[in-house]
């Protein structure tokens, strides 16, 4: 169970979503980058075409991914049992939305009313399995520990403009990603409208909003940092499954 402090409050918030809905390919430069990764891994680049999506690409991350600040991300040993020529697991910096109340079919102009707050999330991704599984991204995105979250929850009224936040990632102190949430292809109201048309959102559900370019490959001993303006720094080490 992950509990996080709430900014400006003396209480803590229990992260306990019924579901985690993630967006893929929500920054144009990351779409281009995804095509390059597919080519380098000798995977059909048709699965990562450099085209602008006409609607949000959504996929699930299961709640077993959730860990808190300073807890280790564990790269699963099964990723090394398929004889991939290059095994690649990446970090991905993302802005996470925490839903405030039960809602369905939310119009864009009412979407922000249903947000409790925001935090950082690292959408850790095992690329080989993500790209090669015929059933899609489910497994490569949902290994245990593949969803660090934190370091705190910033409530909607304290975040400022969530569509204008600098978002960065660092690996062992080296800058990997450096962008801004204003570069999302689908903005936050559009995301909530789309997701809520497909699924009833429950209090505490999490939506993660996509990652900018600069994703970086991980190895044992690495230290990852995800930093989002007005929220803080989420830091986690990396280790291999024994």
C-alpha cells in the first residue's frame, strides 16, 4: 500500500485505485522516438508509426505496479528468458491525475471538477514484451513495481495550471526528459472526457497522461528521478529480480 503526503495538509492520502488508465503516445516527439526504439529492437515499425493519433491511445496498468518513493523498481527475470538480442526496460516520466469522485460520460467543460489532485508517476515499460506480445501492452506495462508514484499529492486548487508544468526525468543524475505538459496532444479535459466515456471512473482512480521524448533504458543499480513542476521529485532505484 502506498500513502503519500498531501501538499499543505497534515494528512496523508492512500493510493488505492480500482484501476489505472494510461495514455500512450500523447507527445508528438515521443511518437517519433517510439518508432526509433522499435527499429532498434528489430520490431515491426508499423506498430509505432509516426502519425498523430485521432483519439487517445489508452491501456491499463494494474495496481500491483504501485510503489512509493525510494522503493526499488525490479526488472523481471522473465524478460531475459526469451533470447531477445537486446533487452530494454525504460523509465517514463508522467503526470498522474487522481480522480475525486465517481463519474461517467464527463464533458470536457466539467472534467476539472472531477480531479482531486496530481502527482508524479513513472510508467516503467519492458519494451521487448510490450512490443512483441500479440495481446498488446498489458504485460510489458504491468510487472510488479512498474508504477512508482509520488512524492506527494498536490490538490487541484494548489497545482496552478496543470497544462503548463515542466516535466523531467533523470537517470543517475543525467537529464533524460525535459518537456512541458502543454505539449500533450490530448489535454487533460479531453483525456477525462474520453476515458469516462469508456469506463466509469471511481474515487481514487488514476489516469497517467503520457510521456515526452527522452525515455531511457534501465539497468541494475540505476537511480531514477521524475520531477514535475509544483509537485516535486520522485526517486527510485533499479534492481534485477533474483
